[in-house]
């Protein structure tokens, strides 16, 4: 697997977010929210990906790595799957899942989404439940595009700020958490995909339960 280094900056919001998720890491997989909502939407995203053997896939903001592992299983040990997360403790939890894992096509790395160094390497970059924590979204979208092969696909799911309950959630985050960055409206996500050079851009909006509304955005890298 190609070796890369990612820097976890020790100041600013990235640092605060990393420490927040460090605190959550040990009990993360047992949380009711994660089990009942996040895993469900993660599966919706993965089911929309056309995974073929030999593909290289990046999971951005992978947390404890469940989505990364699911992709590795679909690849049946072929290709390379990389999970990146700011929080070293989340990465520690993810690595525990590799202890008895039957394939060696997975790598977990602590690092920021803003320091992706790959070029023309991934068939898919995906991200679930994470982008509202990402600062400098535009520059991260550009890096993601750079990291994709020609015809590679970026697929991103997050809460959708078009809906009042999600706006309330965002507001609560702004008031209550110093590390809060913010969620996007579907139009913002679509514009971001288009302005950072993706083609075949689509944004789908989904109702998950009585409260959660999410969106799944997709764009392809195609250089003429
Ligand atoms: C709510 S968790 C979601 C984890 C996983 N994707 C899932 O669906 O269960 C968000 C994750 O994004 C990570 N994160 C936040 N900002 C990040 C950044 N700039 N680069 C990489 N990871 C980041 C956090 O550390 C956290 O583990």
C-alpha cells in the first residue's frame, strides 16, 4: 500500500475536533445514535457505490472504521482501502477491528482530510456523517478531486440543512460546542461539487426517521 503521512495540526478547530472525538472514541460504537442512525445511513451510501474488485477506496473521517471495513469486505481482500480520521483514539478503535480481520487490504491513518497527498489514485472517495465537522470544505473537495483517478467518484453523505430540525441541530452545535463548524444545504453541496470541478453531480435528499434528514452528494472526476 502506498505510504503517506498526514499531519494533525495541534492548534485551531482541527485540534479541538480531534480531542472531542478522542473523548468519544471508546464508547462510540456502543452509542445508540451510532447504532440506530449512523450505521444505517452509512449502509445507504455504501449500497450506492459500485464496488469492484481491485479498487482503491478512501474513507474520509472514518471514525472507528466500520464503513472502511465494510468496503474491504466487499473488495474481498483485493485493492486498497484507507480510512483517515483526525482523532488518534478513533483510529486506535478502528485498528482493533483489524486484529482478527481476514484481509490485509485496509489501512487506518490519523490525519486531517485537508492533507490528502494522493494523486490520481482512488476509484472512490467516500465520507459519512463527517463533513459538518470539516473546516475549509472547498479546499478539501479540491484535494479529493486530485486524489481520484479519471472517472473516479466522490460520494459524500451528511445531515441536510434544508430542514428545520437539522437547522436546529446546527444551531445547538454553534451555541454549545466551540469546535462546531456547520452543516450545508443541498444547494451549497451541489455548488461546491460543481465549483471544485466535479461532473455528473447529483444530490439526493433522504428522510431517515422522524428527525434526521440527510443528503448524499455525488460527483465524478473527468478531465478532458
Ligand atoms: C461523526 S464521526 C463519523 C464517523 C464515521 N464516518 C461514521 O459514519 O460513523 C465524524 C468523524 O470525522 C472526523 N473528522 C472531523 N474533522 C475531520 C477532518 N478534518 N479530517 C479527518 N477527519 C475528521 C472526526 O474525528 C470523527 O471521527
